[in-house]
């Protein structure tokens, strides 16, 4: 039998499920909650009840960084039952206590962009739905592609869709090129009538971005498939409205 969760605690557990790894600052911003002490209190309760594991360093300089949370034993079982998931859908969460720093950083970057999108949404009449890779795993259509984020934007009753992938510094060039091929194949097999989402690819630096843009421009694909590129610095350090997305022209 589970500790009886409040509605706010349920929200926090769902957030950690969505992102795999997310820090306290991001949780507070997504919930748009002004009191950091209340957030810390909820997180402490959920950690003590084994819903979450916690990553925090007491080392000098490191101890200024917010704690990072991930699902632990009770939290995994709760998510499995509440979302009616199969064991195969939650099995990966049991390995998160041993996750690499690269994977943790990747998840935190996704969480950060999501946080920025939610903050921006509160300043505009546009409405956004954002689905993380974890949520795409359980979507029959997207379970093969598994983008980092699937985004829908509604503006004046018009819907625009996006796939977003953050491609990390350690990813080799052949893997970057393969991701382009995956999107081309997915486009050819999936969309026939409905407009295909824009594909937003985020690279670790300008050099890799130029390489992938050049490669994509040489590929043979339908004009309905639109690739756009940016760097991780641009994505995370700039205001959402100031992110520079660069398109390509096919040769």
C-alpha cells in the first residue's frame, strides 16, 4: 500500500517519470510554484518514501547545484499501476540508479528546454502540448522513432507539430547521419495526407551542425519533410522566441 499522495505530489511523480532525471529548480518552475521550501518538503517526503532516488553532491562548488531526482522502487511501481503500463514499459527505470552522467545531462537538458517552453506558454495565447521520449515509448506510432520531445502548437485554431532531438557531444558523426535517415524513412512510411511535423535537431556545436546540415541537404526526400537545426547553447541560453533555427536547401 502506497503512502497517500497529495495532488501536488502526484504531479511531481509524473514529472520525474516524464523526464527520467529532473532537478528541483526545474520542478518548481514547471509547477509555477513560488515557495521553494514547499517543493523541498514534498521532494523530501517522496524520497524518504522511496518514490525517488536523489543525486546531490556535498563537495565544495558542487553543493550549489540543485538536487536531481529519478524514480526509485515504490515510484516505479506506482507509475506502472497508475498509468496501466506493462513491465517492459518500466523496466528501464530500474537501471536509472546506475545511469551514466552523459544520460543524466541529456535528460536535464530536455527538462530545461521543457521548462522554458512552459514559462513561455504563460506569456502567450498559444497553447503547447509537449510529450517526452518516455511518453512516446507507449505511443504506437512514435514508439519506433522516439524523439526527445513531440510538440504540438495551437495558434488561432491552427495546429503545428514538431519533433525535437538533442544530439549529444559524444554521438559520432555516423550516428548523426543515421538519425537523418531514420526521419526520412519514418516520413516515407507514416505521413501520406497529414502535414509532417517539423524536425528540430539540436547539435553540440557549430561544426557538427554544419556537417549535419550539409549531409541532410544532399539526401533525397520529399519537400514535405522540413529539417531545422540549432546548437545546444542557442536552445538553452536564448529566450524561446530568439532561438535561431537554420533550414536547408536540398542539392
